[in-house]
């Protein structure tokens, strides 16, 4: 048996990047990265850590969807993305308001504004996911809707 018989190819779902959810995920990552850089310049570690952590979580979820691992890994409860989006949106909303009201450094203020935009994108993502989740539809039917 040759080595190529045992190799599995990983399919990349490029259509996900063009979908509404894919565009929102990429926009979330972009705004989180900008907020991270702003907080780094302002030397505000408490805001820096939160934005970096959410950036990494969003990157992981984006990779899972791009590589179609959400269809292969069935033991995970996939609405975990909803919980992350809701929690992160609320957390970033509070964080950005704190940064805007308590820190006079320009980098922290810009980071607060960009974090506020990130929170808005996360709320949009949450709404989109909530709209697509139903517990009486089949798994494939729900996933097909979420990729639109």
C-alpha cells in the first residue's frame, strides 16, 4: 500500500469566506486586530489581553469553518459559536466603554472605538446564528442556512 492511499485531503470551503457569516467573521478579526494594536501602543494590558484572546478564538472558529471541521467533528456542540459571539459582544461592549471613559491615552480611545465596532459585529454574528438555529431541523439543513 502506498503512502498516498492513506492520505486524506482537507477541503477548504472558500464559499464560506464569501458568505455573510464569513464576511462578518473576517471583519471581526480585522477590527479585533486593530483594537489589539491600539491597546498595545497605549500599553493597556487589561484591554490588550481581552482583544487578543477574542481574536484567537475567532481565528480558530474561522479555520474550523474554512476547513469544514464543523461537519467532521460531531462530538462538539456547534452552537458554541453562538455562546462565544454573545459573550464576546457583551464583554467587548463593556470593555470598550471602560476604555473610552477611563483612559485619556489616544491609543486606548481609538482601541475603545474599534472594540465597540467589534462588539457590533459580534452582535450581528449572534443574531445571524440565533436566526438560523432551530432544534427541530436536521443538522445539514441548519448548517446550509448558516452558510448563506
